[in-house]
């Protein structure tokens, strides 16, 4: 009876040990690299928007053999540095024994043999076709769209394609990757890269627009609705001297400036001068906008807005960072003065009129 009891307790303890043992997330990466005698070998995990993480390092033996044991092995993109050569490797995280066979100089052109990793083989088979590293964009997009490994597709997209010109490809592969690896830390990193690319694209667009916002250049066109829904285009006012006035009902400096603007309008309106007012009010403030127009006696017809506050499209195109902000246009729609106010506005209008009369 005692023997049976001891046996039962032993079996129960064995089961508990097996159940409580942590999962084995380790893997071993070995290699035989001709010409790599005694060279340093470093394996790094690529981390988006952060420094790479070293996961193992060693020295090759006199025959170019090495072994790196990784305890907490994760799926992702890795860089294997052997001497000065740094091939990229893609792992699913399920590999247990990975072996690389190559000549040291061949590593730099992705000409190696790798066993124990399906993802790494798919990656190497494709990039190995292009020893110079230049993959035609149509072929790259096709590979990303059709590869069986969303991880490889994701890494290829983010390391070799420009987000701003390949958004459909990025959207598709990102969705596939998030479905296959919903808990991957790469997702947050990639979202940050996408946002960064978006901001850079917007900055470039703003810079390109600002290069046109200078005296002597034709002012970018604006076409927006008035409070009653009628659309007024800036370009329809060619033949008149026009002051573009960026303002808002909530802007105290704008409201303080309005009496001076009204006086200038009344002074020059019979000589071909008008005002094109672009409001930076927002949705829900339409009544406040209309009330300000009436209260400040802004009697000209051209009051427009997309009601997008600081995200107003014309404001962004004209590089408006503060209001009031004005741009005086001559009769050809070219910018004659930037931000003239008070007496300076009158003087700028007089100069435009002199050129017309002369």
C-alpha cells in the first residue's frame, strides 16, 4: 500500500513539474562561414523606431564555425553581422535549430544556404536574385502582395519601399501582418513610422506650397463656400486688386484690426480693390462667424471658410501660423505684398495702383 502511495505521489509531482515548466522559447543559430576564421559574430533583432537589440554574440573558430544560443527567441527581422558583412534574416519565432552555410564575402550579397527556417529561405530566395541590392519596385510590390509570409512582406515593405508613394501596398500587408501577429511589438513601431512618414509628407507639401508664397508669384487658388453656401473662387477676382485676409470670429487681434480694414476697403473699393476673407472658424461656429461679419461691418461679398479651424486647407497652403494674416494681390493674381497692415496696406495698394495707372 505504501509503495502504491509513493508511486502515486511521484507521478502527481511529475505531472505538476511538467505542467509548471516554462515553455522553451530558445533556439540555436549555427554557421559555417568560409573565410570567417576568428571573426566576431553578432546577431541583432531589428526594432522599428528604436536601436537594434543584440541577442547574441560570439567569435567564429579557426574554421569559420560559430554557435549562438538565444533564450527568448521572438519572431522578427534579424541582422547577422560576420566581420563587415550584414545579411538580414527573417525568423518566424518557431525555429529551433538554424544553420547558415556560406562564404564570408557571399553574405553581403545574400548568397548563402540556410536550413531550419522557412521564412529565412523565402526571404533569401527572393533577395538573392538581386546581388546588387536593387529590386525593381513593380517586382517588389508584387512579391509583397503575393508572398505566403506576411512577416517577410511587412519587412520588405518597410525597409525597401517609400510609404508615401506605395500606400495601398502598405495598407494591405499591414492588415495581413496584424492578423497573423496581433500581439507583435512591431505593430506599434510600424504605426509610428507610418505617422512619421505622413508628417514628413505634409511638411514637404507645406514647404512646396510656401515656395510659391512669395512676392511676384501667382497666389494659389482658393475655392470655398460662403455662409449661405455660395462658392467663391479667388481666381474669379482677377482684374481686381485683392487682399486675402485670414481671420476668425474668435481672434481678438483680427477683430481689433477689422475697423482699419473696413476703412481701407471703403477708401479703395471704387478703384478696383476688394477683400477676400478666409475664416478659420470651425464647425458649430457658423452663427458666430456670420454675426462677426455683420457686427464688424465687413460689407464685401467674399467671405469663405471650410470651417476646419487651423486645419483649414488654404491656411496650410499659404503657411498661415497666426492670424490676422494678409496677402495683397495685383490684378494679375500675383502677390504684391505679404502681411501689410494699417498704413502699410494703404501704401502697398497705392504702389499697385501706380503700376496699373502708369
